[in-house]
């Protein structure tokens, strides 16, 4: 069970999310009053794997609360080389720069791993609601802080850790956000996440398999022993997850 799910109140919160017609954990943690400020303006949408939710530099027109699926936020170097800066699933929302005063996305956001559904709401409705409720604004900003911690650890890990350790971390981040132990990801997608050659990904996957942490088959990674992944990832993983428990699950 993932850290994002390992919580005494998870079942109750999931039930609350169900009453609100959403499996989004961020929404489940809002007060009834704050959720009511948003709920009348939600639109349910479906998102396919590979869909670009918003391109880099694109105008952010909605906040998107994923029920399922994983959004990868990708930065571009030299006009074409993509590198992942972080992941967001049903623990949070997309479009967070508008809470910081920016209506443009600094990153390309693409759905990965599995098809998704989401509730989305126009930005102006969110900002109106946040103006009416300090607790809603604080909750939205707390998630921004959590995601900034995740991005910071991505940078530090890329600078100082082996491909094997970084891969273990990314698999854990995906495992937190998929249903079950199977992750649909190609070597090429993992290459983008880590910014290394495909041969390096292949070697790292083999080493994780040798330690019985995962099983790698064509286009998929199956988590066998999460505890071994946690040991391999060490302190590259866990800081953002702990911050989520402290700041969002209140």
C-alpha cells in the first residue's frame, strides 16, 4: 500500500469522495462548505493516455482534479528533449500556477500510465471561490507546496543519485497513483522521466528485477516488493509524501 493511501482515515475519506461523485483525495479532504463552493461548476471529462492536458506556455483555463490517471509534467530542453519534473494523480489537482498569479503553464502536462477521468472547473470560478474562503485558498496553496517539494527532490535526485535509485523513486511515484501493482510504461517513457539513455533504463530495470523488487515485461512494470523499492530509493522518496500527510490530510 502506498504512502498516499496508508492512512487510518482513507476508507472514510474515499467514501466521502464517492458521495461527491469523485475519487479525488484532495476534494475528499475539503470541508463540506469549501467543496460546495466548487461543486456546482464541475464538469466531468475523460482523458486518454498520451493526451496533452495543457502545453508549455498554454493558457490555463481550468483546474483539473483527476479521479484516475497520472499527469506527468514535462519540461523541454533545446526545443525537443523532454524531462519530467513531477507527477500528479488523484491526490491533487492540475493548474496550480493560477494560484500563484500565472495563467500560463510552465510545463507540458501529459496523461500517462492509464486512461483517466477528472472533474474540471473554470479558473475564474476557482478564484472566486478562493476569494470567498480563506480555508479553500489555503488548502489549494498547501498542495502547491507539496508539489514544489516533489519537484525539488526530482532535481536533487537527478544531480546526485544513480539511475537505479532514481528509477526506484519514479516507480514508487507511479505506484502511489495507479490502481494495483501494474504500471503501463515503456522504456522510452521511463527514459523521459529520468533524462537518460534507453540502455541505462534497461540496465537499471534488470538490476531492480535481480533484487526481486519488480518484474519488467514489454511495456509494463509490475511491483513485486514495495519495501525493496523503498529501500533502494532511500531518501529520494518520502519527503513530499510526508508533507502531503501534514499539509493536505488535516
